[in-house]
C-alpha cells in the first residue's frame, strides 16, 4: 500500500513559449547532446521549445580552458567549485557545485528569455534566467495536464528516481521515488554549500542568471521540504548546481 497521496500543484508565472497547440509539449531525451571542455558528455531533454541538460554540470574549467579552483585550493579568479557534500566521489552522479561568480564567468545578470549569458556553460549553451526556469516548469505542468497524470506532481516530475531521502509527504520527491522524472529533467539532490555542506539528499539547488543585488542572486530549488519548485534569493558565495540550456 502506498504511504503517500499525491497533491495538486500549481506554479503561477508569465507564460512565455509553451502552448498545447504547438504539438511540442512532451519531453524528448537527447543522448550525448553536449560535451564540455573537459570532455564530459551530457544527456539533454527537450521540454517545450527548449533543450536542457538532463545532468548537472561537472566541468573543472571554463569554456576558455581556465581552471575553476576547488574552494580552499588557490586563487579564485572570480569563482570556485565544490564537491557535493564535500566528497569527490559524488561528482560523477551529482556534478560539481559552483558559486555564482563561477556560474556567470564575468557576465552581468540577466532575466531575458533566453538569458544570453554563456557563463560557465559549454559553447552553444547558456545559463538559464529565472524566466526560462519558470517557463520550463509551466511546460511540465502542461505535460501532466495533457496526459491526465493524476498520480504525479510537477516537483516529482522534475526529480530523479534516485538519491532522494525518504519523505512521507504528498507529492514530494522522496515519496514513491519510482514515480518521479516524468519530464526527464532528472534533478538530483546534490545539496549546496554555504560555509558548510547542506541539503544533500533533500535539496536540488540551481543557479540562474538573475542578480538580485551585489551579494545575492536568484536560484531555483527543488526540495523534499516544499510542495512546489521555487525561486529564492541566495548569497552569491554559496555553492549550487548548474544546468545549461541550448542556444
């Protein structure tokens, strides 16, 4: 017997580019869609009109080949990377965490659609804006509605089937995880870094290209502790995951 009852989830925002009538709502997995400067290859997923990485970035270098130092290992040149939960063995599954300066690689903040910010992303790809994130979430909502999937929720549809701590609350990633990932986005709970390692197994934090002020930027959070994905202001010095979108 299942221990969870899936609840309805609505994430309101401005609709940008996803429409039922465009015939392009459903996700499509693209194997080895992009390669970073280190030679790592990443699967991607087409959701609505955009192609998103379906894995967290794990490059050790910027697109120009400049090294991104590990936190505490040397000069930052404007940014750092971090092992998820402080363990090098986690990188293969969870990617690296990066602070916002590393994610942006010298670019200024943007909330455009698309953002126009390459940042740390491989050539031909960019760091998504908050508007792009919210539009993608809306497209997933529309997929669920079109397929009449009453057994799932947006936050579960975005989450990987593995890695989430158990949670008995309705519609959370850790509740019946085998029902996760309808979208193919495969968010993994890599946690973050804010002076110590936080949220591993419970939270997937992602940077976007929006700068709130001199010390804070916007991020996206998919969490075992929330009923829906959300945007939050976070200190730029924190270490979070990165997903890129094809130009």
